[in-house]
C-alpha cells in the first residue's frame, strides 16, 4: 500500500511537470507507469469479479484502471 501511494505521488508530480518542453523524462515515466498499471489492473478487476473479491479490492482495481486511462490521455493531450 505504501508503494502504491508513492507511485501515485510520483505520477502526480510527473503530470505537473509534463508541461515543460525540456523535461521529457517525466512524460516517459508517466506513460510507462500507467501502462504497467493498466496491465495489472485489468486482470485484477476481471479476476476479482470472477472470484467474488471484496468491494475494497474491486474498487481499488477499478480506480487504478481509470487513473491509468486518464493519465495516458493526459500524456497524449499535453
């Protein structure tokens, strides 16, 4: 849970810094970390639904899925 929180903080820092033209490292970080979140959250959401996981686990998986999609959209739009 602590690692997830740290990654969330880093993604928000990356989102704020991607406006700068000279700092492409944060853009790449944002794209890669959110692709990884999507890869991890899709099976977790589907597996949670099929196995009858608790609501907290499903909510976390769905939120990771949605945040991954929105951050990738932010990468494309900015």
